């Protein structure tokens, strides 16, 4: 492949490209970051608002965000697996199984809520470890291992739930995860703290770079970025406060995204995830422990699936035999891909879990408001996923054709 | 068979007079067999600091095997390896890396999706502790600064050290791969076909980089099929044929048809037929001349 790539450069100049040229090439490569998908989200919101004036109400958007939080949490784990260039098909079943374990522990066996949740999360981690070991030990692609897992964990879920079928949750801790709303002041404190930390870290980074004589972006660009973030955060806080306040589930979800964003972008572990997703052989030669990275990512993915399962059952106040089945798996994969994480590995970031989940649930929520039948909903969601994957594939092909 | 080593010992004698110092890396009597194939047969090899040696030969001559023996991917069946005059044992790639020998393979082994800085530091990232060492974070500032410095020292020109490798041209990628190999205090660097599939300007860029490495005092071994590039950049040319070293030439005293002759065997005849009476042949006369 590399030979083919190299040939396309034969005529190319070795001089540095002008900034305009770089910019033009980025457009050609559709390498605009999250901009297109954010614009898509705005378009979706405008369309649904025109069709139904309740869509952009504080009440509906709060519900939308709560729906997105559980699925988006699962997407965080999937983003990590996708960055490796692999896939995990068992996340839906794992979320259902771990949710059921928590419910059975708490309701049937009387285990306190927090401990039941920890057991459920540990079960998720153990499943990830098992699947990851199977993948690396026997060299079976995760696609197949987790496909088998999908069925097996679904069976385990039926077995765990036993005769009862549906279990209703009453434990204040478990129910509180998705049903706690903080008073407005908490929302403001959390929101402003977020903006402040973001601004301070940007400025600190700038200072460090200036200190060793590296180039920095202009003051205007810095202010612009901080400004955009501030507007988005303050807008969200105002919106949530005007209904029932800042939901705890949102704080958990965004907190997890920030943690995993830092892990993927700022640690050697995260750097090595991208490296393995980019080129396994290059990673190996750089003495990266490829199998360790793979197992760790599979563990994190299943752990996040378990967390997502707990958040979902908390939101729905119950768990049953179909929890985690249906479109749960596809929603979380679709969210990661729509948010801009490549199916081919090595490209994307954790924030795509948030953006993608918002897109998916805006569409499904909007269609619910319009009382469209399931048939239409499935077809539209499928179409959106197809478009996202196609954009991903075209981006990739453009890069290869241009040897980029 | 007995004859060849003696002849090259003579040759090295002449060589030593010209450069009265010991090679940084020296291999003596290296043999390597893969099943029925004798890939390397009693081969000597040496490279000095501040010198570019080209290793040429037809397909199957044993160039790649020799490089893999040096870089530790293959272990030798017999023979000795000396590094800075001391005998060393090379059992794996880690041993060579510790000695300061780095290899740049044809496939470059770069992660296309990462930027230049990340690739230069892949597997050796600079980190700084946070919260009194409880966790760490990548020290991007230091890595970026040092990457820029390294590339400047090597006169490598790329649009930005923050461009992803996928957006670089073939020559730029090759340069990044070479920079990564030499930026960790390497003393010897082996380059496998560094100019294959590159255009004219790109090739020039890589050859300039190789000359730059020589100036920095590294021992550089270049495997190449392209004799024009070899004559441009190499100080000495070592020719392998059918697993043996059949000639060593000082580039400035050599014509390319002599090398072609040595590669194809037109000058020496078949290796198996080389005997004592071969000494009068044109080829060996040339060698004594150039040595």
C-alpha cells in the first residue's frame, strides 16, 4: 500500500505548503472536525421545531439529554474500541445483563444499592477481560468473540432474571442516578467551573509553549474557542435550570467524557490506543504492548456498557428480559460513528459519543413527538447511520487516493 | 571458498591504511542458513563512523538477511559481531537498540493517523507527573520542541511537526522515519531502500539527509538497487552475490559498470568457480587498484 501511496507524490513539491493550500486540502479531505455534524444537529433541531413547537422546550430537551446519557455512556466505551479499529457487538447484552445483576442483587437479595451497582460494574469489567483475553490469546477478531458474547450474555440475563421477568427498582440510590435534579445554583457552579477550568488550561498551555518558544494561536482564536464553549455550557445550564435543574446523569455522563478525553489525548495509554488503531506493526516495533492495550480497551468498553445499563434502568425505573436488546447496541455504535469516530480505527475522539448520541436521540425523540410509527423511525435512523458511515468511508478513500 | 576471505582481508588492509581507525560496527565470518538455502556464507562487513556504506546486490544476494542479522531480527548461525571494537551478542532488536543501532525498514513503520511529534516519540513519550506522580500526562510541549530541534539539525523540512503523517509526501515520511531512528543517540543507522518509489525531488531530499547523518558522525548503511543514488551518497560500496561478499569499492575510484559487473557476476564469473587462478582476472585487479 505504501508504495502505491508514495507514487502519487512523485510530482509533488517538497516545499512547505502555504496555509491556504493546507486549508483547501483539509476541505477536500472533509477534515473539518465536528463542524459538519454540529451543523447537522442544528438542522435537525430546526426541522423538528418547525414540525412540532414542543421539541425545543426545556422539558423535552431535558428528557432527550437523559435518554442520550445512558446510551452515550455506552458509546464512550465503543469509541475506544473503534479507535483500535475493532468493534464490540456485546455492549447491548452486557448492559442488559449487568443491569439485571444490579436489580436482582438489590431487589431480590437485599444488597444495598451502591454495592449492587459496584458488583454490576465489576461484572462488566470481568466480561470485558474475558472477551479481551479470548481475542488476544486465540487471535479471534473481537467481532466474532463479541458476537458470541451478545448471545451468551443475553442468555445469562434471562437466567439471572429467572421467573420474575420484570424487576421494578425502588432503591433511592439506583433510582437517584437518573432522577436526581440539582437546584439551579449547582448547575451554575458546575457549568462555570467547567468553563473556568477550560480557559485556565488553555492559557496555561499557551504560557508553556511561549516559554520554550513554540508558536501559539492568536489571542482572538483563543478567546473565540473559550467563548464558544462558554455559550454552549451557559445555554445548556439555562435550559436545564428552566425545567427541573441539572440532572445528575448529565454530570456523570459529561464527567466520564472529560475523563476519557483526558485519558485518550493526554496519557501514553491513550496515545498507544491511537497508535495501535493506526498501524499495529508500527506500534509493535515501537515496543508498545499491543495485546495489553487491546485487553484494557475491551475491559473499559464492557465496564462502560455496564454503567450505561445501570443508568438506563435507573431512568426507566425497571429492568426486564428485553433490557439491552433491540436498538440499544446499534444506537450506541451509530452514535460513536455519527459523532465522527472512524470504523477503520485510529481517528475520532470521545466527544463523538456526546455529539452522536444527541443526533440519534434528537431524531428518535423528534419522531416520537410527531407520533411516527416504528417502521419510519427505524428506516430514518438506518439512513442516518448509512450517511455517517459513507462520509467516514469517503474521507478515508480521499486520504488514500491523495496519498494522505 | 577459502580464497575469498583472504582476498578481502587484503582489501581491508588497504582500507585500514587509508583510515587508520577501527570500524564502529564490524561483522566477521557471518553465516546464516534457512533450510537448504545458504543465505549468508562467511560474510565480513564493517562500517565506520561518519561513513556511508552502500550494500548492493541482486535479489536474493543476502542484503536483507545481513541487515536483519545486524538489527537482531535474525540470529546468525556463526560469526562474530564487534561494536566499537568490543565483541557483542545480538539476540534481538532490543539488544541492537541498546547498542545504538537503528534500522529503518522499507515500510517505515509510521502511524499514519498520528502527527510527526507523536510518531517521533512513539513508545518513548515524554511524560510529566500530575498530583505528585499519581497520574501522568504527555508533555507535548517538550516533545514538540525537541522534535522541531531534531528536524532542524537534520535539515528536514516538513509543513509542521503537528501535521499527521498521512498528509506528508513520501520523502517527508522517509525523513521522519530516519529522524526517529537517529534521534535517540544512535551510532549506526541501517536504511533499507530509502529512495525506492520516490520522485526526483523527494530522492534528493532523502539523499541530503543521509549525507547530513554522515556529517553528524553516524555510521550509515544503505541498501539500494539504485546505483545512481548509491554513487551519489556512498563512500564505499559493498557488493553481495549469492550470499557472499564479492567486492568492495571506494566510490570515487569506481565506475558504475564495475559495480554492475560485480552484482551480476559478469566480471568474476560464478561464485562457485572462483579459485586461485582467478587472481589475474580484471575484477580482482580492479579491487586491488581501488583498495
